[in-house]
């Protein structure tokens, strides 16, 4: 491990601790509980790996701890995306439901395929398959974040400093992860060192953004009625309600005798 990687690693542990302490001091932990649970899980995992690397010095144990815990942090990372969407679309019920079910289907399918691969295929490998799972989830998370950003601009949805910082930080980390994991796929093991540096540096940058944006809790701006002059949001809402009413009428129709 390079000196730069060690510095970034320790700096990341420090920033994670700062973010959690400020969440407790500012009484904002309950406001973004999934996000802070995600930070806490990464802090525990990173601190454990640091102890193993420095004091136990068993690379095999380090690998054995790192890859399984990745499943937990990846799942919690998806939870953070859900939390971002919930706050952004808090006053747009139709968009909130559409985004929630779309993400649930997308992330659930990726995890399901990974589970099937792990249980049924004989050539399953924890390192390579978890890396594939991470790459697929990062691509999905990037698409979801870009969609959220597009919809906030299209419907002129105002979001507060806290959520803006969460989106920006996650965007930096997810974007760098997608690029580095894709490069690792094509280049192979030779890219391993560069991949670690890129991943850790991008995550450190995300932590710095989150520490600044979440230093204190700021309530979300008051809701405004949809201001889209073309009536796009209302049209989408009306169409969705019509489809749901049609399905409900069909289900309630008496069966033919």
C-alpha cells in the first residue's frame, strides 16, 4: 500500500468520524438516518481493515473481511439513493412512487442475479463477482442520480444544502467508481493499484463534500406548486391516476358466468 493510500485512508476515517459527531451534535441523524448508517458502516469496516493491515498483517484476512462487507455497504449505498429521492420528491407523490419502484426493481434485480450466480454457478469467486456487482450497482446508481438531477431541473424542484451535498458527493464517488471499475475490467490485475488510489481518493473527496454540506442541518425549502408551464407534471400525475383507476375497475369487475 502506498503512503498516499494510507494518508487518504486515515483521512477518510477522520472525516467519517467528524460527519457522525456533527450529526449527533446537530440532531440531524434521524433526518438522514440511512445516510448516517451508511457512513457508520463504512467507518467500522475501514477501521477494522486498518487494524488488520497494520497490526495483524495478514493479507488473506484483509481480503476475507473486505469483499463480504462490500455487500453490506453496497446495499446501504442503494438505501442512500432511496433517501435522496424521498427528500427530493417529498412533495411530488407521483414522481416519488415512480422513482421508488423503479429503483427497487433495478437494484433488486441486480442483487438477485448476483445471489443466483453465487448459489448456483460452480465458478463463483467472491472477489471478481463482488467487483462485478459493485460495477453494475454503480452504473445503476449513476443513472438514478442523473435522472433525479434532470427531474429537479425540469420540474424546478428546490432542494436544500444537505441534499445537494449528498447528491454531489455521491455523484463524484459513483462516477469515479464506474470509470475505475470499467478500466479494471478491461486492463485486468495491472490496474489494481491505480483502482485502489482512484477509489479511495474519490471517496475521500465525497467525504469532504458531505462534511461541509452536512455540517449543520438545514430544513428543505418550502414546497411550491409545480411551475412547469406545459403542465407536464400534472399531465403525468393525471395519466398515472387514470391507469391505476382503470386497473382497479378491471379487478373489481365481476367474473363472467
